[in-house]
C-alpha cells in the first residue's frame, strides 16, 4: 500500500468526480473513516472547483500520510494565468479551508508554490 498518491488533472467540472473517486479510494485504502473522508472530499472539491475558474489550469494533487492520524494534501497549480498562486487567489475558499482543514498555508515561492492542507484522518 502506497502512503501517498499523486493525481494530475486539468481542472474543470468534467474531472471533479474522477478526482473525488480517486481521493475516496485512497482514503479507504488507508483506513480513513467516513466523517474524515467527507472533510477530505470537501477540501479537494473546493480546490478543484477553484482551479477550474482559471481554465485551462493544471493541478497536481498529492495526498499522503503526514503524521499519525493526519493526512496532508499538497496542491501545485500550473498554467493559464502565468502568475503564481498566492493567498489572494484563494480568498473565496478561505471559509471552507478554515472549517475543514486543521491547518493550511503556502510554501515555496516564485512560479511553483505549494498550497497545503492538513486534515485529521483516523
């Protein structure tokens, strides 16, 4: 069983269900309960839908065990706007991040920053 999975997509409504199904399968394989699966899916849905606003915009999503009882989601955006993802880009989804992620933020700089979220997952 792999501890992490990477999903690469071009954002849009047509890929949302596939990304959610792959995220769910990862959670099942790693013993994530239904309540925490719902939190994880809510965050992934918000990220993919947000990215879809900038189509075509690629998204590399890495889901991995972070610490015991936690899952980390790393999002790396590619293309379309030509600008790096900064906090201002996620202003509209901050309420979702605050409600469903235990911690979230940005790392790196320049043209390839990473937006990360940590979620409790038993």
